C-alpha cells in the first residue's frame, strides 16, 4: 500500500526543476569512506587524538559537512576563529581522501530512485543536487550510483555551511537556467530539509528513506510526504 500525504492542490510532479538531497534521499552509503575522511582530517590538521576526532554522537543527518566539522572541533574545545582559519585545509584533505578511496564507495539507491530520476529527466525537468556534502564528495557518490549524468548542476557545502543557504543557491542556479518564473521543488529526507525549504520559501517533498519515519516528517507539514520514491511514482500514476 502506498504511503503518502499530499497537500490539497499540490502536484508534486508539476515543477520545472527539482533539487534533490543526496544522502538518505537518493541513496545511502554503508561504506566508511566519508566517515573516515572526517576523522582523519580533524586528527591530522588539529593534532587531536582519534577518540576526539570522531564524529560519533554528533547530529549528522540533515547537517552539512562544514557543520559537522565545526561541531566535532567545538566539542574538542577549538575556537571558531581557529576552525575558520584551518577550514580550507580540512576541506582539501577530506576531498582528497575520498577521491583516493572512491572505488570503495558503495552507494545503495533508495527505492525506485533510478526510475523516478530518469523519468523526470526524460520529461525535460532540470535536476540539481542540493546536499550538505562537499561538492567533490557529492558528485562522486552520484557518479558511483549511476545518477551523475542526469544532474545539470549542484549546490553543496563549503563555502556554504547552512542548508538554507545551499537551497537558496540551488534555486538561483535553477532560475538562472530556466528564468525567474521557474517553479523549483526540493526533495529531502530530514526535518532540516523541510525547515530549510520553508526558510527560502520553496515547496518541499519529503521522503522517509533516511533515518526519519514518515510520521516524523509528516509532523512538519511538507507539501508532500512519501514513504519512498515508489510511492511518488504510484501517486503520479493515480495508484
């Protein structure tokens, strides 16, 4: 049975452009490549012990890579001024490590995502990635998942740190390509996605394919809420 709730009058498939979050929305990665890149960059550049450099126990779902780096360093007692001064080196090392180990990235597509994304692409919809990942890392995940060629642009973490700014950048990029009157929707899997979309006044479609349940997401009143991509496709087909 399809799991969905759509605001009356809202048609999820009527946008000109869609901004998709990556982790938990398009795919999930079970490998430790991204995780270890955080730990190693923090440990090497700030000379922290490994136990203090780990991101365990921090809110990562719906966060951004820059936000996660700042959180682990603040927890270790590092001042923001010092974090900001060394942030470019942290970013450079993280991206280099993930690139070096990209063959180990094992993305698992969320249900029906390939059909959903390829269908929107075939209809001429402009697709963008809007993710808290660092840009090279986000594109590597999409490339490994076989989705990269369907995305025309992206909005990522660094120098942007907050999700609302990432979405705002993605909206500007979409409208630069399609015109100011283009309708842009965000698709995400966390409360942070819903809140950020609301902050920049853009419709948001929530999918419960990350760690948050359908009810968790529905409580925040997105314009549409689905159990997964399969439910989105079934809804469009009238099933």
